[in-house]
């Protein structure tokens, strides 16, 4: 199986199970309605695990532009394939989102909560504060890529590594996910958000594009910082081919990008306050 096709299929599987568990919990008349955050976290962990089992041997099982970028920075993935993987991941996420809508179509029609329906496809922060939301996505993704890299230096019984990665996704969600819904994956948020905008979903609200830069750009900055920290701290016995100077340069790049992204988020937050204040007059 070609690696690009594998990434598309794997990402579609991940979104089908991940978006599916959210739909199961939030849509009316689903037998799993009201299952809660723990059910959603477990569903996403199993979604990633099963997607890796399905196609990981063909593509490496990234399913996430931030992971692809991080592995390229760490010299564990060729830069020439980065753009192709990202395109495949976004398309796979769109396909998975379509399948979720198709599967739960009658339940969308009987659910009045338009925000809950949007949450099936993309993330919404618990408290909309762009700088804080960016910090959550940057930190969560830095932890994700840092952990993926240090998990990779351990030896596991054959076939066990996808389980460990699945538990990693659960751990991030349980500990850090309640603020933004922990996208930590630009394709997971952008592809389904685009499908939410395009598909004839009954009673839907807007797709909240003003927030979309947070789960798209935040994880890309987070993965640069997380990979750079791994390169700096894991110097011996870790199959680390990043130079200390190269890691330091990437950390500086990530820090500068983080500074400007947070400043942009603060600016957008101020603009939102002005718009909201004007609408109340």
C-alpha cells in the first residue's frame, strides 16, 4: 500500500472512531448519549491505536501534520514527503468526518444543540481566550511529540507500541484536554471543520473559523518546541541524530514563532471583544 494512501485511510479511521465517539455521546437518542468526557477520551485513544494497527506498517502511522513535521525535524522522516503526508491527512480527516455524519445522520436531525453538533467535527474551547487556548494546544502538542520520540527509544513486545501511543492520547486528554478539547492535530480539526461547513447538517451553526487558527497553528509551533527539547535532552542512548546546535536553533525558531503567534492571538481576542461589545449596543 502506498504510504500516502495509508495515511489517508489511517486518518479517516481515526476520525471515524474519534468523531464517532463524540457523536455517540452528544447526539440525542443515541444509546451512548451522556457518556461524558472519559468515554470520549477513551474513544480517541482507541481510535489512534486502531488506525496505527491498520496502516502503521505502510506509512509509520502519523495521521497528524504536527507529528510529521516533528519527525522530519528529528531526522526520522524525509522532508520531501512532508507536504504529501499533510495533504493525505487532511483528505483522510475529511473522509472520516463525512462517514461520521452519514452514520449519525438521523441523530443530527433530532438534536437541537448546534454547538454540540459542531463539536463532533472540530474543537471549541471551554473558555474562549485565544492566547490561553494557544498555550494549551502548544503545550499539549509539545508533550505529544516529545513523548512519541521518547517512547520510540524503548523496546516493546511485538505490536505493543500502538497501545502505548493510544494511552498517551488518553493521558493528554485526561490531564490537559479539558481546556480546548485537545486538537493537538491540525488535520483532525481543519478537515472535519471544513466538512462541517460544506455538508448539509441539520440545524448546524457557523463553523467558527475565527478560532480555527488555534488548533491549526498552535500544534505546529508546539511540535517544533517539543522536538527541539527532545533533541537537547536525549543525547545518549536514544538514537538521536539531531545535533545540539541544530536542536537549539529549532528551539529558538519555535520560541520566536510562539511569541508572535501568542501576540497574534491576543490581537484577535481584542478584536473579538470589540465586535461583541458593538453587537450589544
